[in-house]
C-alpha cells in the first residue's frame, strides 16, 4: 500500500471492514446458536494468530480506531475482535450477522433490506481523527463488498448519510503488513 493511503488512514474518517480470521474448526449447524460456539465454525489457531497480528499492525502504524470495535454476533467475529483489539474493546451489533445470510438462499425482500442497511451503515462518517473498524463476514461474489479473504480489509470512505460511500482499497493481511510510510 502506498504512503498516501497510510497517511489518510492516520488522519481517520474511514471504515475498515474486516473479515474474521481463518475459521476452519467445526461448522455452522442448522440450529446455529450465537450463545453456543459449538454450533458454529470457529477460529483455527492460524485465524487466532492472524487476528493478533492484525491488531499489532494497526498499532504499529498508529492507525487510530474508534472504540468499541463493531462486530457481528458469531463467535469467530467476536474472538477476532477480542484478539486484535482487547477483550473489552468491542461491541456486538446484530446487523453484522445479517451479512452472513446473504450467502444463503433468502427471500429477495430480505436481501434488499440487508443491502439497504449495509449501504446506510457504510455512509456513516466516523468521529474526527478515528477510523471505524467492523469485524464481520465476506460477501458472495458481486454482492455488497464482494469476497474478502480471511482478515482481509475493505477500506471505505463514507460520504455521509444518503450520499453513499467509496471503496478506496482492498487489502489482504499481507498487503496491510507491508504498508510504507
């Protein structure tokens, strides 16, 4: 990533939409229960290391973030946020679990509702000097923010309520770790 993007992130005003770390342990069961991690796919050891590394990268580059970090209700998104930013520095927002439903066979009206809510959420400008971090899920190809690799980040510049947003960059964890001053 280039110096101007890093400098922009240091100034704040962006949304960093992050996919959770690698989750290969278990599977999401039909009776998925957010209170029971045994009914869900969970982070692998590699996914845990990825999450810790992600937080270290943002701190190393002094990229300011707004706390609490927003996360979906899945164990894998919560654990990713805890490992990257600390156990008391996140807030579960049920909407970010809705993104997961886009990869399933859902009614068109539900898909439209989720994408409309996504649009609205990504238009909100973070407080001055900070970046909003959201830890959630990837999207199906061609929907929402599209496919995102494990711990990949979509950097979004919100334009304000009703004015849309711009996808500024898409970075893998490896891309993020090689930022330049």
